[in-house]
């Protein structure tokens, strides 16, 4: 495809996108295809010769589109929203075309600086305390865009693990990292997302699940009880994940109570607000943020409800040096002459003062986290007197410098652009209006459910989600959901709280109207009547 063809075909693509989104209400939200359908339609090998764009695109229309779940549809009620918007699409269009990689300031100065600026804007918009922002170059706090909430959780667990191992190694210099690791334990509620469990598995640490209260909320007293019992056994609590807006029922852990317990025991507090974080742009929902100043890290997905298309997870930390020493490598090819004068989201020398502060700790961690005993190119000398390891090496990687690391991968897309476009094009007022409308529509749906005596809402609903069921046996609701999804006019997924099966009905699309909610409720009532007639005659 040359420039001339691109100009024509890309404009056609823009029309295709606008038509798709404008008319999305008319599409069946859930596809009627069976596993393997696409394999039967497409060749098994890539084409030998170049194909015409029109032929390629014909296959999109005929074969790909019928196999998609239409996440932007107003009848999409499954999971949580994964919204996009025109300014966000334009941000990704431009970012794809530029394809700059923003790992260091030097690799794309505007990319890096715009991310810091947009993350400060967003942090303020949510009402996060100043300690999470990065408005001064030597500020230890700051925001970074991660790929997913799962990754933000893992990054925070690894940073907390490093901090705990450093402390433990000072007290037990004779023990290896693997032995110290066996003493660590972390906590989350029994309602936490599976990605929290996954972070524990990857981090090779024990995880204890705290029983949530009747409102699905993790409370300080239960956490304190578990930590005290674990300390009795010689375990070291090092990380707690609190959820604001659980996946099952959009319940909120009690941040203040949990934060106080974490402070008492020196544990890192991470807040996973993947879905609900967007709601904090509205001051009326910020009561759930009470105690956030006690947290060490906070993450939510603008890629869910804030209309910034996937991927975009906003993560803030109070002390970014904890991340830097966790992922500490500093190859010479990534250093640049402006190192230390601006943020490098992946790697680069830091401000001299921070460098001095963290150098000793980093050196200890080099031994703990990156054992090089089998690498004959690196000669490690461990000085037992002051616990500082000096590495002398003959390849172009050295670890004697303090460096900035905010994430696991090296390369990073220019994701700040789409976030910045959305914040500017909607403005605070536009974003607040969008969130409030989602909540209003969920309340409207809840009122319809409660007015029908065959249905119930076993848990109070929060924000844009309503978890409802047919009264009686779980099997009725299971059958209802299965049949609704098979018909494909609306799409939802289940949840189960303490043995009670429910259908999660989330308002996802910014295009959802009162009439869509009425139509969806009508569809649910029709299918429910069929099922109850099948059962009771
Ligand atoms: N945490 C919570 C509370 C979630 O609801 C989800 C997904 O919906 C996640 C984490 C995982 O998000 P991601 O797909 O960005 O990793």
C-alpha cells in the first residue's frame, strides 16, 4: 500500500468505523458462531503474493465481523465496560502511525512528558492526594500508564516484595532470597479479582484471602486478626491488595481501616480500582476513597469506563524508587545525556539525590533478586561489612547506577496521547456527565427488576452494575442467562456470591438510552416467562 492508496483506503476505513459505531445498536451483540468457524473460512497459509486491499477488507466484513462480540453495543452488559470514543480512536490512530517507543525521555521526549502531564491531570481529576503526583522532577511519587490492571497489581506486589526482602536481608544476612521469600505473606479479600491471585503465583509468595463482610467488603478487623495469627507463625506480612469496586458486585473494601492495619504492620497497600476508579471523577463517589492517602499504590483502568480505548491502566505510586530498585537493570545503550532531568519510564539515570539514597539498597537487591553465580561474565563481590555488593562486569550492562523503572517491559506505546485527547475533548464536565448517566441507567434497570415480583437483587447495587436473579433455585437464573446469550440480543455474564448465582448487568456503552434499557428488560422478561413456564407449566 503506497501513500496514495493509503489516503483513499484509510478515509474509507474512517467511514466504516463511523458507520459501525453509529449503527451498532442494530447488530446482534453476541455472535452466533461455533468454535473453529473461522478456520473453515480462511486459508491455512499466508498468501504467497500481495493481495488487494479490497479483497482483504471483504473478508473482514464477511468473516470477521460476524464472529465478534460488539463491546460498544448498548446491549452489551457483560464484564465491565471496555469503551472507546472518537478522540481516543484518533489518539491511537496517530500513535500507531508515529509508533514512537517511550521507554526513556530521550527515546521520545514529548511522549514521556505528556504521560507525566496527563497522569497528573488524571490524578487530580480523581482527587488523589498530592503524594501520588509528579509535579516536581525530584518528587518520589508519580503516575505511569501500564497495560492492564493485572500488570499494575503484579508490579506493585513485586515492588513490595523487594522492599520486604531488603529489610529481611538486613536482619538475616546469612539467609538466601529463596529462604526469605518463604516467610513472606500477602493478603486480599475473598472477592478480589483473579489477577491478584495470579500476581501472588508469579511472585512466589503466599496469599491469604480475608473473608469479606455481608456487603462483600474487606474490613480492617478481619485483616488484623489474620495478620496477627500469621505473625505468630513467624510469617511477615508485606503486601495487601484492597479492591474498590469488586468484579462480582462492585463492592468496596474499607480503605481507611485496611490502611491503618497496613501502616501498623509495615505492609504495602495497593488499591485495585480497575472499574470503579473512573467514578471518582465525580466528587459524590469519592467517599469510597477515604483513606487512600494510606495506600502505596493505586491503579484503575481508563480503558474500562473512561472511554480511553484498551490498553490504558493508570497507576500511581507514592514512592517510585520502590519500583526502580525492583526492576533494576541499566544497559548503557539506554542512557542519554539528559538522564536525571526528566522521568524515564523504563530506564535511565536518576536525579543525583535520589541516586545517593537508593544506591546502597539497589546494590543489596542486585544480589537478592538477580543472582549471577552462573554468569561467568559478572564478578560479584559481596562485602559483608556493609552489605553492599559491587559488580564488575565486562559486558555493556552495569548495575552500579540508580535507575528508573516503572514497568516490566522495556518498550511502551504512546498511550498518553489518547488519554490526553479524551480528557481535553470531553473536559471534566463531559466525563462526569458520562459516568453519572451510566449510574442513572443502572438505577433505572434496578427499579424495573425490583418492580417484578419474580426477580430479586440480593446485593445492593453500586455504580453502573446491577446483579439480579430469578427468585428460587439457582438453576432458573442459570437457564435464563444461557438462553439470553444464545438469543444474542443482549449479552451478560454471571457471578456467584456465597452460593447465590446472579446475572451481572453492567451499563457499558455511552450510547445506551432509556429505550435500550426498556428493550433489554423486555427481552429478559420474555425469556424469564418462557423458562418459568417450562418449569412450572
Ligand atoms: N481488578 C478488577 C477489580 C477487575 O474487575 C478486573 C477486570 O475486570 C481486573 C482487575 C483485571 O483487569 P485487566 O484486564 O486490566 O488486567
